[in-house]
C-alpha cells in the first residue's frame, strides 16, 4: 500500500485517483490530524461485501464444505443445474 503525505496527495491527486481506479491501488495518506485510506469505490464495495459474507452465521463452514466438495470432484456443471451452457 503506497504511503503518501497529505501534501503530496493533494499535489498528485489525479494520479492517485487514476492509480486507485485503474490499478486497484490502495493509498495510505498521512496527516498530522490522522491518517486516511483512499481506494476505488469498487474496492470499497468489494471489501464491504466480503466483510458481510464472513460475518454471516455459518458462512465459513459452508464455504469450507464447498471447497472440500470441489477438491473431491463433487460438483455439477452450470448446464446440469440450469439446463443451458454458460
């Protein structure tokens, strides 16, 4: 995570926004009154969704079970489930 001062972030703001949106960079911006993090909206929404999933009761257990089923070849194709190719 690139770290920049607030002064440099102000100076390079459009380059930082470009890095966040095009390269998925997350920036740590230092300021004497407190640090902040700048990331794209897509990264932020993805982070919130991940947190919501991981905090859902039973999700971790179901996810681990699914992972084991995949490893053991106990899966079905999209076509088997929906009757059409993906």
